């Protein structure tokens, strides 16, 4: 059965507290409003994950929590993966390749630049920067996560907050 991989970059984080560790940064006001709204967009798109995996950083944890609320996924079932924080494409690909094949639709919540690079690596498409709280939906015509590699995914959709909540832009859909 084909797989769906949804990459969600964390919502906008707060840089106001000087000296704070990057890992511990909270979401700012816009992040707290964008994350639930983008979760509602996921719900409208009828994307129901079998699994959500997240970086354990504070801003990704909060983003995942908002997403879970909107799509009715139990937050306590989110799997936190240390390797996603500050991950390279190689490390992110390893996380994907090690997913259990019983999961057909997986959301991963994480960070740039790794997510933007991974999306481009998997699709061969020029995606550019995934903005904060941006969502990239990838279709993969493979039965096993271990087989996912360069150019094995198809970009189905790429959405981000400014498309819907100010700043203009169009939803990108490719089928």
C-alpha cells in the first residue's frame, strides 16, 4: 500500500528571551495562532495520520499539540524522536526508513533547514524554504518505508499560513 508522509515545520518561535537555549524556545503569538489554524486545514484536507513523530524541542512539541487538537489525534500517542532536532537529510531519511510499515500515513513535526532539504531530496522538486508551520504532503508509491530514498516521493500539496491568513500566495497542488 502506498505511503503518505506529511512534513510539518514548527510554528513561529519566540526569540525575545536572550540567552535561552534554542531547544527550549516557545512559540510566539503568531505561532500560537498559526499552529491550530494549520491543524484545522489538515482536518479539512481529511489527512488522518496513523502516527505522529515529533522533535522534542519545545516549539515542535507545542506545534504537534495544536495539530493533534485540531485533527483529533491523541497527543499522548505522539512519538518524540531526539534525532529530528537539528537533523540532516541523512538523519531524517533514517527516521523515515525506520518507520513501521503498518503505518501508511505519518506526520513528522520538525525543523529547517533539514525539512526543506528532505522534501526536495525525496521529490526531486524545487520546493525552496518551508515557512514556519508550513505543511508538505508527499505521496510515496512504495509499500515499505525502508525503500524511501531520493526521488521516490511525489509532492501532493504544500501549504503554509500566509496562503490563508495574510501575506498572499496560492496553495500549491500537484497531482
